[in-house]
C-alpha cells in the first residue's frame, strides 16, 4: 500500500512540476503578474489576446520606434526598414506578451527586471526570416542588451564603433538570433509545426502553437528544479515518520534557516533541529507523504520560504 501511494505521489509530482512551468509571466519591467485575456491588444501583439502577459498600453508601445518601454531606438544607425522592423515588433510582443516562456525563465539581479529568458528554441523559419529581412539594415553593436551610450536617455552608438550592415556584424542567422539579446534565443533546425520550437508570431490567435512546445520542454524539466532553485536539495529520505526533503551535507544544510510543516488540518511554519549530520538549520521538511506535493511546489517557486 505504501509503495502504491509513493508511486502515485511521484507521478503527481512530475505532473505538477510540468504545470509549474506553464502559463507564467516573466518578472520584468512591464509584464503582468499573471497571464489573462486582453481584448484590445494592438497590431502584431493581438495574437496573444486570449492569454497575455502584456497590457494594451504595452502592446501599443511595442510598435513605436522609441517607446517608453525601454527607451530603445531601433533607428540608431539610420532608419530601420519596415520589413526588418516587423520582426523586432514581433520579438517585442513575444517577450512582453507570451505566457509560454516558463521553461526558459531564469532569475537575474538587474535593476529593471528580476527574471529573463535564456535559450528559447526558435523555429528555423523564424530565425532565418528575421535575419534575411534585416541583414541589409545597419547596427553598431553585436549585443543589444549592453554597451550602449545612454547619456542622452536613449541608446546611441558608443565611441569607437561604426555602423555596419547587420549581415556583416552577424555573419549567420544563428549568430544573429543567439547573440542579439544575450542568448535569449537559441537557433534550432526544427521547423514550425514540429512541436519542438517556438514561433515569434502566428496568424490564428485561437490556436497558439507555442503551448505544445512549452508543454514538451516543461515535461523535460519536470523531474528537476526550476531554474533559480538549483540550491534546493533533491534527495527524498523516506522514513517511518513521513517524507523529508533534504540531504545531509553541511553545504546543503547551510542554505536555509526555516522548515515548513504541513499536517492534515493546518500548515504552520516551524523550526526544528537539523537532520543527522547537519550542523546548520534544516531544509524543507514534509511531515507526511501527502504534503510532499505542497513542499515540492514551495521549493520550486520560492526558495527563500524554505
């Protein structure tokens, strides 16, 4: 009976871990806390209207050459062509509005955001189309996240740089998509419809192809900690008294000072003696098997609470 219960609990954990990555908004400068419907999203952001992490105002600003969002000027090396700008608008809408980026969200320590995306796998057509439509436009920087001259409140080419064709600064579509935003995106050979790559834009808002892609990668991550929670021990020690989430190495034990206990009737925050072999405060403790799911959720979403 106990074995069956443990197997069921493990299966529930894997399923819950997968769900932990779905329908999430980046903790960024303009993102909503949770995704939801937005009936009046503007222009190319409209495809996210059924479940969006952006507001109507953000969607309008995404289409402006120099908006209040980040004071970033696409035209830093002359006027950007309309065919190229279309892709950057799609990129902005994707970043601001998509609720399907959970598997690639990582924590950062930056003044304007607490989370970013890393290595989001782009479909080959999206990366190639973006590069081909922009390679004859101009830029002076290889990484658009940093290094600009902001003395006038807007990004300017820093001294010592010169404007060159994007196709020269980035010799390939792979280099362009991966280097432009500090590896936010990852070039792939996967095609649209494969279920293995993300589309920056799609035509039918009622069928978001990125949902299945996010589910697939969330499933791959389901048995491991969410990025940013790597310091939570993964060892499960099953004892007669219940299930405990910790390991006994002094290094791991030193990472936390509180424990959580959940009983059938109530949940209380408590302190207890360190596990055997630990000289520092304990990690998360699940006082019974049924609370394992809850403790796993806490560990994944808020490291500091354990």
